[in-house]
C-alpha cells in the first residue's frame, strides 16, 4: 500500500512538473509575439456661436453638430474626417450678415452671402495628420415684415418708404409700392411711409397701421405690420 501511495505521489509530482514546463514554454512563446499596434483616431473639434437676434439653424456634414433656432452655441468632435461642412440656414424672418471660422495656423473660412437659402463653410479638419480645432461665428438679425396695400379706395397712387434708398446698404428690400409692396426691417427700425396720389386721385388716409390723414407717417417695426393706403377719386 505504501509503495502504491509513493508511486501515485511521484506521478503527481511528475505531472505538475510537466505542466510547469509547458507554462514556461507558452510564456516564452508569448514574449516573442509583438502586440497589435493601437490606432488612435485623429480628432478635430468644431464649435459655433450665434450672434445677433436672427433665428438660424446650424448643422454639419457629416452629422454631429446640431444647433436649432433656440440654441446659442454648439460643439462637436469628429474622428478621422478630412473635412467638415458647416451648414448655416437662416429662418425666413432672419437677415444673414456673415459666418466665419478660425483655427490656429489656418486661413479664415468665411461666407458673406447665401446660396440656395443657406451658407456652407468647408473646414479642413485633418492637416498633415493633425486634427484642427475650429471656432465659428454666425451673425444674423431678426427682420420684421411691413406689407402695404395701395389703392384700397376708388383712386390710385403709390407708397414709398424713405429707407428704400438703403437697399444696397443691408441687402433687404424696402417698401416701394407698387413694385415692392412687402419690405423687411430690423427690429425697432423706423420707416417713414410717404403716400403720393396719381393724377385725378387724392390721398384719403391710412388703415390698420395708422388713423392719420397725413400722407407721411412713421412706422416703428417692433413687429410685423400691415398698412393700407387709401386713395379716392379727386372731387
């Protein structure tokens, strides 16, 4: 019996030694295998800040950055993207002023106008294997609408706003009716409407926007305004 126990113990010790030797062999093999390289993505950041009171929605292609008409700023990170397109889409009651983006050691990317209702700025986000961080600004102003209806009586005439001459200065239409009977105006801007009767007609007054009988009135654009100019046949 003692001999059997001794033989079993010897076999067990031999098995343990063999397992240890195999473990050393496996460890030696593992030490000779190089680990797979860790690939780190190239990351770039794009942020946008809104300035002015004009509502605007801002997004990016590819997606990631999103700022609806109620947000003031937004930021997003992009991995391994050679470029990102920033899309600025003003609301119908907003006047686009400009949009621009700056980054260290990069030329400023800017847009001064809209094409197809939006401004699109293409930003290189990876240059020479390095991610570029862009800081962008979109500036817009809220615009109210002034709509004039001419000749609501039996006569005829025209209504012109004194700010019509500033069309080239800010790029939005002013009232010069007939023709441009709907104009856009910045918040609290004051437009002076001047009614001029055609031959054989007389100016008879205003409706909706004023009860004045004067052919010249000031309209404060604190909201959208409708204004009727009434002309009658001359006595």
